[in-house]
C-alpha cells in the first residue's frame, strides 16, 4: 500500500463523527495484539494540554529516555500527531499500520460500528510506540477524559491542566461536570496533577481523590512566572516540597508557568528526574503555534487561541509587549464563541478576518462583523490566511505587533510563510524524475505520464489543495507540467499536499507572473518559487567566504581521540602551526574542535573543552581566515567567540537551548547540523522515508529557531550530518542531492572528510584521502557553499577545478 492510499483511508474515517467511549479503541488495540506497551502519561484539560504534553516529553527525553508523543490536531501532515523521540511516524509505518487494520475497520463498518479517525489514530500511536519500544508515551487527551479514546490505556501518571466550558453537549453543562469528566484520567497508583482552581478543582478532587495542585499561590507546587527575558523566552520558577527549578520557557505567558509545573511533577512521578534535567528539558520544549514569536520589526506572534479562555491568556501575554498598533489576523471555526473571543482579546487597531481552507471555518465576513461590533479600529477581510498575513504585514510599522490567532488551522496556514519552501529536485534522467514524483505521492498513472517530461527544472512544494489545483491549471497552459499528490483528492478540508512542478525557466517566470494576480494566497506561492529558482536574482549574502564559490573549512582537532588525527595537534604550538599551514594552503575557515564525536567517544567536561580550545583560538585569532569553533555547548561557544572566533559549528543542531542566543548576541554565523546522536551511536536504529527530505524537514525547524533568536538565514549554515544516524548509502544520497538542501534558504555545508561512508566505495580507514577529494568535487558541483575537510590543499584544488567548470572563474 502506498502512503497516500493509507493516509486517505485514515482521513476518510472523519466521516464518522466523534463518539464517546473507549471500547472501540480497546477492541482495535486487541485486534492489533499490542501487548508490550510502554508506560503512559495522559494529559487532559480545556487549554494547555498540548503544551504540557510537549514539556513532559522534552523533560523525559532530556533524562535519556525514549519517549513517544501523541497530540492533536496536526498542522500539515497527520504524521505530526505521532512522534518517537521528536520524529514523526514514517510514511512506511503508516502504510504498514493501515494494511494491518483495514480489513478489521471495514468489517466493523459493515456492522455499523466503525472506529473513528481519532480512535484509529490513537491505535496507530500505541502501535508505533510499542513497535519502537519507547520507555514512556505521553498522550494528549482529545475530549474530556472518561470516554476519550486515549483512556483505553492505563496511565502511570496523569494531569488535568485547566477546565472551562467546552464540548458541553458531550461533557456537561457546568464547569463542575466537565471537571469530573476530565478527572477520570487519574492513575491508579499516583496522585492526579492539576492546575485547576475553585469550582473546577473541587470537582477534580471529588472524582480523583488524591491530587497534586500546581499554581501561583497555596498550591502543592508553586509556579511563578517571571516575564520575558528576551523576545522569545520567559523565566519561570517552580517550587515543590523538596525541589525547586529556575529556568526559561520557549513559550510565553503566565499560564505556561503552570503548565511547566504540571509537566515537572509528571516527569518526577515517572522517572524521578533531577532539577537540572527539568530545567534543560523545559527550555527545549518548543511547541509551534503556541504564542510563538516568529518575526521582528514588526513583532509577529502566532497563537492558536480558539476559545474565550485561551484568548484571555493570549491577552495577558500580549500585555508584556510594548507596541504601537495591534494588528490581528483572525480565522476561526464556525462552532466557536466568536463574540466571547473578541471580548477577551485587547481591542485591536486593525483586524484582517480570513477563512482558513477548511469546511468548518467561519466566513470571514462573519468574523469581521463580530470584531467591528467589538470596537476594533479598522476591519477588513481577505479570502485566504496567507493573503491576510501579507496585508497585515504590509500595513504594519516596525514597532507594531501582528498577531495571528483564532484557531490552530489559521496559525498553520500562516506559519507556512516561514517554514514552507519549494525543494529544487535533482532531475538528470527519467529515474530522477520518477523519484521526484513518487516522493510527492503522485499516483502511478501520472508518474508514468510525466516522468519522461521532467528532465529540466523541477520543484517540489507543499501547498493547500486549492492552490495545487490552480498550479495544475496554470503551468500546463504555459507548456510545463504539474503533478499533485493523490492524498485525499477532492477533499475540502484545507489539507496541505505536495505538488511537483516541471518546466523551463521561461515557463516558471510566466507562471509566477500569472500567480501574482490570483487569490487564495497564490502570490505568496509565487514568491517562494521565485526564491527557489532565483528568478529575481539572488540577494547579497553578506561578506562571508561562502558567498562567492565553495569555501573550504579546515579541521583542526585539538583532541587526543578524534577518529582521523587525534593527538596530532593537542598542544597549542602544534595547533598554531597546523592552522597557519591550512591558511597558507588557502583554507577560508579554520574549525577548532575540542571534543570528539566519533563513535564511542566519551563526553568531555566543559572545563576541559574550554582549556583545549580557548588558548588555540586566542593564538590563531589573527590568521587570514575565519575561525570557527566546533562545539555543542553554548558556554564554550561564548568563550571562544569572546577569544576571537567568528563562527559556531554545532553538531547537535541546537541541542543546547542557549546556543542560538549566543550566536545571535555575537552576530556570529552558526552551523546547524542534522544529528540524532552526538557522539555518533553506530547502533542507532533510524527510519527514513526519504533521507534528504526528512533531513530538510527536521532542519527546517532548527533553522527557524536560529532565525527567531535573531540570526539572518545567510548566517545560518545547514549541514546534513553525513554519518550521523545515517547509513553509508543514506550519506551518499545526501551528498548526491545536496542541492535540494537549498530549500532551506541557507548556505549548505558538507562534512565528509575521511568518514566511514567511503567503505561503501572500497576505501578503508587510513585510505580515504582520495575519496574525500572526489566527494569534495561532487559537493562543490552540487552547489555546496562550504566543505569541511582535514586535507586543505588537495580539497582546495578539487573546489577550484569544479568552480572553473561551472562558472569559468575559479577561486
């Protein structure tokens, strides 16, 4: 079964409305014979349950556990709902799951008792967590608690975050009734953790009995919100009976302090984590679309507040900001309390109402009328969320505040402005064209028809289905081709799908001109295509060595145990001599590293790493090249930048939450590498559907974090991490398709020097110098902006020859 067929089967279950009860999910799990289940943590609540679940997962992962996370809804891809150690369930696993359950689901439907979409997705989550042998699985409850599908499992720890009036037709007409329903998630052998107060808390106590309260005052665990520490983080202090934590959160708002306290208590119940682990885990718990500060000048905030209580919390957090005008972009579902939401929000100076591409979405004119009656300064409508965001940003001054809110669906469409970019596909022959089409889940008849015509400029991009229809209508009329994913063809629920565009540059230029005059956010799509194909001319990338051809970064390991040259340059004088030699051989950057990431390497204490690298950086600071520091610790990065380094090379992809801020504070370029283990774990079992596209997807969020900290994209270098949680075949695939990494809008660095991947080509350890030079030529030919190598002279020659064949200028 193909992935798009499996996903369509799951989506089609949405025709069966929500149904209270756990029996259907339990029966489905019994059919799957999922016996070896992990320990479960259940998080219920009217608001904050998704953020809290993410915080629990982050803290437990920081403790070294393998953790599953099940949340809803998703932004673009249903696989976002099911994650293991931060990674979405692979497409191949979804197809395998549907193969296993389809006959059962069809049989139950014939009996008039079909599982719903949410029940089946819950079963998928439990099945995937069991097959991946996770230690703990964190489940966000859907509706209520007593009869929610997630309650088909027995939790070891549970929480109720908040209680407000919601889903009254299912849960009850009063806060007390709803609180009692949610409190049914209480575990058998541990107290229920809750952030509720007043009538809701009384109802939770009545149902659950033993509870741990979290809040600002008179709670078992106090959670104190300290306000913003920078534009993207806020301080929080947690104080328990025998423990305390002070840290920062990547999501703003006083209510997030309570969520953090709940998460900390749950993590302590499950794994007895210490204060340091809690602090680090909470700071790393990024959760898209929940008061996410995603832009500056003007400040842009994305928040999926979808009911009056959530809008009240949004208003409280907005009060922390100083701004001139408040400009709201609002898109909501028709069943929500729009008047209550408008009343809870601060009176905006301007509102742009829009309708997310979803059948449940409220008409933009209705929302505009609600906010006009609520006293908003100026009110207008736009057909699509993307158009509304563009209009709000066009009118905003640098000191204004633009807020996109009303639903997570509106936030998801808005967020694509910063996350979605076309992927230039490497298409040299029919096989490449077929691969590009299949990766977008294009049906086989269209693959056969279009593969022979795809051997020129080819882009894969993610768009709304109605945008895909427009592309499929427009590009063929200009002589090009457009193939669209077979995922839920004809659906009207606003689903985001993949489209593969093929054509000449002239055809693409005509396409973007035509899209500029179309509705539904198509002008934004046109801008993305222009950027991907450089139709408007590439912007100046700054005064960096990688802006004019491929730069060579020389590796200077001041360690006793690095895999290739450990112990050769661990004395300062030897390191200085080596750096000078590399610069003489025309290295553009010298990368100083004080900790090995080879397989089996022992972590180095931060003090020892500082003792190794700082004296070397100080000694070579005046050489005629940029100095980079290869480190995964923000403290080392800051010390070496102060000592004269220019660049930070982080092999963990910002695992240290402070790293991005250190680089931004020093206005220093930052290398963000894709890695799932550092040091390398050769036993790691990692599933990729398409290693290149999976790496791009995971790096995209890392790049966005660095950008939100204050770095420009030309300062953020992306490294696909050859050899880090990739097989040799996967590493070669990344090298061959390195040009596709340009979808991230950042310079690309390839680090391949003397790596074990070359054993696949017959080169053993100690014999990989020539192979490295050959790979450097390939990387440069694929458009790599930086190559990181040990042997500078030989690889500079490879770069110069490659440059001469591509632009005739050499270096």
